[in-house]
C-alpha cells in the first residue's frame, strides 16, 4: 500500500535515517517535499498567552494523485531535537525527558492508514501518530491548495507544484509530553495546536 517515493518534509532523510522502501519504481503520484517552502509549526498556551515554535528538520513520503485522492498516502518523520522556539534554554528543556525525551525518542512519526473526502478540497487523513512511547490514531484534515506548473521553467522544467495545508490539535498528555500538574498550576495548556504547510514537487 505504501507505494510512495522516498524524498528529502516529509526531506533530509540522511539526517533522520532512511525511510522504508515503499516501491520498486516511482509512481506518477509521488511528490518530493520542497523543504525550503515547507513548515511544521506548533503553539501551546503559556499562562494567558501562547508560545509558538517549529520543528526545523523533517522528512517523509507523500503519494497523491488528484484523480484518486482517497488513495493518497503520507509517511512523515520529524526530528524531535530540531524543536525551536527562539529561546535556547526553553528548547533544551523541551528536548529533555520532561517533554520530548529526544535521546530515547529521536523521531515523531505519522503514518497514514486511510483517506476520505471531506467538503470542498479537504481530505480527512487517518493515521498513527507516534510521540515518545505512545502511538495513537488521529485524524488530520488536509486541505489541497492546488497544483500548478513551476514558474521558473528554466531552472525547474516540466515541474508541477502541489500545495497542502493542515491544522489540527493533540493533547500533550496523551503522548506523555509534560505533566498534568503544569496545567493545573496554570503554567501551560494541555492542547498543542499544529500547523503544517507544504509545497511538493513532481517532475
């Protein structure tokens, strides 16, 4: 089922380790993530405000055919240690066993299992999310932003660009990220809001 092209954002597989070999030959629906124009972002409540951040390194595999959208597949690896909020001391704490525990859990993994169509250009992607020692099924609404020919035809000849956007939330306690007492004390919320923006290239 996972007949997807190995790529460098779902990029930089050499940094994270090789992704599974999903097909002997690339399929026409295989898309490479344009890492310079893709982002994995998050935010969480802190007292009465919000702290935003990103994961700077990620890789994975995507297979999408606009003629058969429910056959789309996603396999995503995120480098836990690449968490970045702009405050080095806070980032080190987020890497510690209190939160992401990156020494024992260097990757956050999402592997899709099924896709259904929603309203308009929305796909509901169901899959397993693994953070630390927990794997749980979640559903992610993925908005298909469109497909266009790359405008730099001299540098990127015969290249199409696919745009995807996803916003969803998870409960950090479900994945053993931080303690419940920090919410009870009013320091931080339980909900982590994630935003994923991707441009993917098909040659």
